């Protein structure tokens, strides 16, 4: 089956990986409940905006963790209100701009910063207690392994959360970059670092995540293929999205990624 390609492949020079830092950072996310129920079956089709003739070789897949490999478990709404206060949170949300906790905390006095970091740590610990694997993740990773496709991970969660994920579900992603790695998504540096470690060009890598801004933005800026996991359809049709954040593929579950891979990519050259 012929594949229509719109993707422009560029040669990307990979610089040495940036230094690590222990600062905290959070992106804007919707609130999460403590329990999770899989969403009803979605009719959102797998959509590609890639161009050319024949299938493209795929040698690596990089995943986001929270909301992609694991179900949403951190109460971000509660966290923002605890750190910023209800009034300040409402003001920032009304502005329509993304809420970056670190951006605000860094301007506070040391005692206030300490209080904020303690609140963040409390919400993180609560999230770890509710950690659950995303439906379809085990099957997808097994499929990638059987086709000798590398698996990596980029998250804004802490390293302890990544370690617990590996231990609890018996899955390991190499490399697995937590928020101690700087700079963060949507900067392409983490994805380029993984591609460099694999010695694989970004044009042969797929980035999968549930955040249009952070995950799709990171992948597109690095020159990789991108897949948006949109379980509830909150982002709407792919065609309605801006060019700089429009993913190559859009799915409503990780199970859909299996058919996407076999339909659009050459996997046999890895075996």
C-alpha cells in the first residue's frame, strides 16, 4: 500500500548531552482522579501526514510516561492550587498560557520555595501509590521487542517514579530520562540525546505521548515521527491543529499503535 509522505527529513547534528540538574519542573496538565477507567471505544482514525513512496524504516520508539505508558495518577489541579493558591491559579489559568510551576517558584523567596517543593513531593508520592500501567502498553512493548525496535522514555516525573515503573511492571526503557535531565520537553534535547545513544537518526524514530505541546512538539523539533495519544478526543481532528504541533499520527489507545506500525513502517529490516 502506498504511503503519502508530507514529512521533510533533515540532517540533524547531535551535540553532547546537556548536564543534569535536580530542579523540579511541571507542565500544565488536566486534573486526574485517583481511580482510572479505560475510556469508551473511540472512532478517531489513525491519521498520518507523512509523504513518499513505500514504507519508512523504524528503528526506535520513545514514549512519554505519565498519561501514555501509565494512566494519569497525579492530581495536577490539586498540586497547582496547593503551590500557587486558588486565586493565583485561577488568574494564570484565565490567561490561557501554559502553567509552569518552576517558572513561578524560581522567583520566590527561599522559604516559599521550600514549601512549594514539599507540596510537589507530597503529590508525587500520592501519584506513585496509584501507579497503573496503561492498557495496551505491555502488548505494544512486546511487539516492539519481537521486531528488535529499541524503546526509550522521556518524562517530567522524577527518577524514583521511573525506577518504580520499571520494577512494578517488569519493563525497562533504555535510555529513560526523568526530569533531572535538562532541558525538558518540548526542547528536542532529550530525544536527540536518546537518538545519539542509540546511534540512530531521528528520522527513524517515533515519539509517542499524550501532550501536544511537550511530546509532539519535542518529536517534531527533533525531526522524528510523532504520534499523539488522545484517549478522549480533547484535541479534535488532526487537520485543526497548528503545523508546529500537528502529529504524523493520532490514536485513541496504545492498541491502535500496533496496526499503525505494521501499516506505515518497515519493521522487517530490523529483524
